[in-house]
C-alpha cells in the first residue's frame, strides 16, 4: 500500500497531474469493471446505529453491466441488521497488481428469494451454508457513484485535491 502512495505522489510531482481530459465515461466504466473483476474480493462497509463504520471482506459475484453487485451472507449476521437499518453502504475493491481501486457508494438490500438464491450460488460455499434455505441470504448492491484510482491507467486523481475520477449512475 505504501508503494501505491509513493508512486502516486511521485507521479503528481513529475507530471503535474493526471490526464486533464481523463477517459470518457464509457472507458471509466470498463476500467472500473476490470479493477473489480481482478480484485476478486471487496470490502463491504456498513454504518451502525452509532455512526461507526464496519468493514468486512466479501466474496462477491462479478458486477453486472449496470454495476449491481450480489453477495451472500448468513441472515443472522451483523451486516444484515445494519443493512436493514441503513442501506447506504460502500464497496471497496483493490487490485494490488495494477495498483488500482474502485470505491462504490450506493444502496444495499437483503434479498431472500429462493429463485435469486439459486441463481447466485457458489459451490465452494457449501461448507459455510449447511441449509441454503435458512442459513443463506443475499445482499444486492446498486451503486449511486464510483470513484476510480488506477496507476495502470494513469487515473491518479486531481493534482491538488486528489479527487479521483468518478462515475455517476
């Protein structure tokens, strides 16, 4: 992680800033999807009733074309209670190889439809969910916006404010 910040700062000082025009929105979406796919896992960040953030690593399905992300969990988990109380969550994907990240902010909902649960299932989860009817539920995340930083694509944020490239959905 330190390497990322050193490279980021060096690029700012050597080049003055990122590409001033930046990539087109279509290109940003493709870059964001690539980062999300390569990262494999993400952090799901919820907020509890006291305003304290809780982050945990998730094993999401690949993002859909509209960037909807599906994840699974135990219906008795803390994250389910927190999402029911406050569906405003953040997903954070970091791809170490390309020194890139995507932060998505949006709305999560708990989905307990048997049809959806059959559609979004990974065989490697069998050890975690003994009974797929009662021990397994889904989280559907729909983003409002995304922020992207990528050393690989020279998306390094504004030279002064460090504000990353972004997508509004």
